[in-house]
C-alpha cells in the first residue's frame, strides 16, 4: 500500500501515456513531466514569497502583508493572498525600456536567465523513480547548465546602458564565479565517495540504514563540512542575504535589473527563486539523502514528500538568515570566498580521501582524525581571515 502511494505519480504517468501509440510515448512522457515541473515550482515560488514576507515581518516584530486574504477563508489568513495582486500587477505593469538600451539583448536577458534554471530541474530526483532525465553525468549537467546564468546577468547589465546596472552585473558575476568554485569542490567529495555523477545513484548510495539511521553523507565529517560549504556557497549563488550585494539598493539601486519593469522584472524575480529551489534540491540530493527518510521507521512516508519537505526546511533557513544577518561589504565577500571557503573546500577533499582509506580502522578513529584536520583548518584560516581585516581609524573628509 505504501509503495503504491509513493509511486502514484509514476503510475498515473504510465496510465496516461498508455493511451498513445508506442512511438509517441517517450515524447509525451517528457512533456507531461515538464508541464508538472512548470506548474509545481512556480506555484511554490508564489507561496514561498508570501511566507517569506510574513515570516520576516514576524521575526523583525512588524506587520507583513495583512490586507489581501484568501477568498472564502477566515480573516486570520488575511495577507496570504497577497501574491495574487502582486502577480497581476507585474503582468499588467508598463514595460519601460531605456532609450539607449540594446533592445534585443535587453529583451533576451530574463529569458536566458530562466531557461537554464528550468533545465536544471531535469536531472533532480524528486522521488523514487521520479527523475525526468536520469543522465550518468547528471551532476555535471546541472553545474554546466547553471553556469549559463552569468551570461544572462551580464546581458542585463550591459544592455541597459546604465552604469549602476553594469556595476551590479559585474558584482554579481564576480560573486557567482567566486562562490561557484567552493560549491563545485564541495560536491567533488560526494562524487569521490560514491564513484558516480548520476544523482539518482548518489541518492541510492545514501538509502541505507544502520540501527534505523540513514547513511546520509552529512553524518560524516567530510559530509558535514561539505554541506556547510555548499550551503554558504548556495546563499551567495542565489544572491541571498548576507551575500545580496548585486542588489545593494543603497549603492547601486537594484543592481543589474535596475532598468527592468513589469513582466521582465517578474521573470528575473521568478528565475532567482527557481534557482534557489534548484540549488537547494541539489544540496539535499548530495548531502541530505535526497528523497530518502532519515529513519527507517519513517520510510512509509512518500519519497516526494520527503524531498519537498527538505527543500522547504532549507528555504526556511534562508528566510531566517535574511531576516537576521546584515549585508557584507564587497571586500569581505571576496576575501571570505578566496581566503577561507576555497582552502577549506580543498582540504575537505583530502579529508574525504583519508576517510575512504581509513575504512578498515574503527569508526571513532576515522572520526577523530578527520574531525581534527577540519577543525584545525577552520581555526587556522578563520583566524588568518580575521587578522587580515584590520580596520584603521576612520577619518572624515569634508568638501571645501
């Protein structure tokens, strides 16, 4: 019974395509899966935005949206329908393009941003037997396609013919390239231990239990360090606080999409959140067992419920951080990437190798050695980064 509930979407898909000729079934199956993804994750985007605004208001002791409620519901749900008028406003707002802008590139930039983000969902295993394109090099496909986002950001900043947009684009590209390196290196440890780039196989490798506890990679020293590095890098890749410098309104207005309005701005907004869901899904797949349950006794819960629940849990942490932490300076952001996260990611690869070759020793010895190396590296590079941040006495200069 539980297996039928877990595979209900797979069974429904096979039933639907069963009415079509044999030659049409692969294409029809792909189109139905694509339509499902295009419905679920944009809907999740609209729901998360309102929960983010209400949640941040609650954390910061102020009101969030509290006027537009959901029809036919109690008044206590007022504000949770705010995404509907916001969406309509974005769709109907006037599209203003600067006179000197490159109109073609200006139009294509949000489209080029959205397409690679949507393509990354093709290789994510949303549940058991629920992967649209189960490639052997699925992780490589995800990282390669996701890297195309930098092109769209530069297109948006350069085509606007606005110095603030161009500055925001250059900031964003520098940030994305800097944090992509520790993000990829943190994923390398998982590939080393599993021996595959296939995301479904990476999940299956974690679908094992000892004394009822799952063998998630995060439950190892190298896995925990890799997950923390991946998490911080994903914050920067998603332009989330405290790494939201490309949109630093006090300095460069709204960054690379300053000159965008209406539906084009909505596409940028949608692409940013869909990218956050995608990279969160990748982190869950690599380190948190993907669609697997943390305890053997909870395997009766459908796999897709576990995957979606983990995404929402990580997104909640993203929202919590946004409501709590201040924004970094640009020099602090770059120093943190190159002088702290990159060395730690490289050392974590060595630690993963040590963990693998110490497999014949008792478990506590592996934990002790690997944890000691990582803790020493954390202290060494952390203290070194703090000592480099020597701030002199502030000098105020007034205009003559």
